[in-house]
């Protein structure tokens, strides 16, 4: 089976890599008809791995220029909806990047979509933003499933909660996509170290028992910011962000590997997001940013596998 897909807000290709993995498991050929991204550093990494047509800025894409496709994927940024909560559905989304997803869905009406966003989308504006999104997708003809999924349940030792939405055009699916809980084995090997003193949690999976009870947070000072916390390498990584790209990487999680304290490396960020070692290119600052903005490929793989099994 061949599934053609269009990728929006593509970043460094996390959805693409996840779909490839799902395709191997389901005997599905995922064929990309094009992608949309504006960050020049992310594009450099993306084009190192993929030779897909680039449609550029999502806000100016003419849907008629995009080839037909069966699946739309994207991790869209969450913006304030100026009139969210007025229950105007599609009209409420104008001026936001979600509107550009909706425009393309409205034109092509693909059979499915998979979207990803931060946990805060659920509570943004008292829930009005999320209600507007669901209302809009319903107006466009989609039955929508959604779930809050944590990367730690999908084979990487990172506590990262994200909202995933799966749309089915024309009505409810015969089979629900989301499991009641994550896969039974929340830990797996995520790559062998090619560096010295790489945290064990990144090379041999978690082994802390219970609810990751081995995770220790030591306050270096009385402050509560990420830059002043220290993590036990035998535990679970906190959600990685863009790494404090504007502050010299101060927000990159730090681990205690006696006799020293060090930041997680870009390679470890790659492992925490399910990418192969060396996937990203550029300065460390840019690599942290690219990976902090990425989707966890393992989660995409499992969602897509369930959708197309």
C-alpha cells in the first residue's frame, strides 16, 4: 500500500523518519509529495536526508499547487486565537498558523491527518483554543481522535508530553488509533555511545524502577530554573527544549557524571528524540534548537503504525 503525505512545519524530518519506521512495520510505502519549513538551519538538516519538494512558508502556500495526498502531518506552533471561544469555527482560526493547515485540509480533504502540539494547547485560553481547533476540523468533515502521549512510554528516556490529533475524513474510524496507555515496555536501547561519559540512561534504557524513582534533582542553588538543576544520569530526562538557544545553551539539562557535571550533548538530544546519531548539522546551539523543536520519532512511528496496520 502506498500512502502519499504532505508535511507541514516539518523541522528536521521527525514525522518523515517516524513514518518510514511505521512503513517498515506495516508494509506501507509512505511517499512525501512535499514539505513546508522556513527555518534555514532546520532545512539544511532536512535536505541532508530528504529530497522532497519544498513549499516554504506555510502562510503563503497555494493549496492548488500541492499534489494530491492521503495524509497530512505536522507539529504546528500554538498561537493565541484572537477571537477563540466565539464558536465561529473556521473563522476563528484566521491569522493563526493552524488556519494554514485548515486551508490545505479544506482544499485536498485527505483521508487522514496526524498533528502534534504542546500539552498547553489543551488548557490554552481556558480550553477555548482547543475547542476551536476541534470545531474547525469537524466543520471540514473530520472525526478527530486526540490523546496526550508521553515519549517516555515509547522507548526513549525523556519525560515529554505532547498532544497528538488524528483525523478521519467522513466519519469515525473502524478502529481507534490511540492505546489506553503507552506500549508495555517504556524503555529501550537508544544507541551506543560514541562519546566518553555518556549518561547510561541514554545508552541502556531506564532502570530506575517504579515511577522512575532513580531520577534525582539536585538544586545547585535555591532557584527553580532549568539552568540551575542537576539530573541523575540513571533516571529520566526532563523535556528537552530548544536548549536556550538565545542564552548560550544554559537551559540544556545537566547531569552528574563523577567527577564532573556536564550538559547533555546534541547527540544525546538526538537519542532522546529517537533520531540516529549525527542526524542534525550545524553549531551545537542550532542542533539543540532543532531537536528541541522536533517531534519524538518513536511516538510518530507508533501512532502511524496503529493508523495503517
